[in-house]
C-alpha cells in the first residue's frame, strides 16, 4: 500500500464504518499471525487456524482495496 492509499484510508475510515471495521479486523489478524510466527512449532489445528487467518486477512484486504479504489486519482495520460 502506498502513501496516497494510506491517506485515502485515513480520510475514509472516519465516515465509512465498514472500512473502519475491516481495518480493525486486519490489524487483529496481523497481530495473531505475528504471534504464531514467533512460535517454533504449531499443532495441526494451529496451522489450520493460521491458514484461516491468512485467508480472512486477504479477503479483508481485497475488500479494503475495492472500497478505496474509486477514491484514487486517475492516472495521467
């Protein structure tokens, strides 16, 4: 994500509840994945949970992208 995307997200998150909720979830998934990454060994259930969190994080990232895309400036010709 580039700097202009971060500015767009910051501006929109105050007025777009869905975006704010998605950002909170994205950060929570990231924290949990970081915690798991610090562990030397994960059980098969934990590995499945890690994959589930990765999918949820990616799905959320895709939705965030779809929300901010219309607010990006048009590329110059």
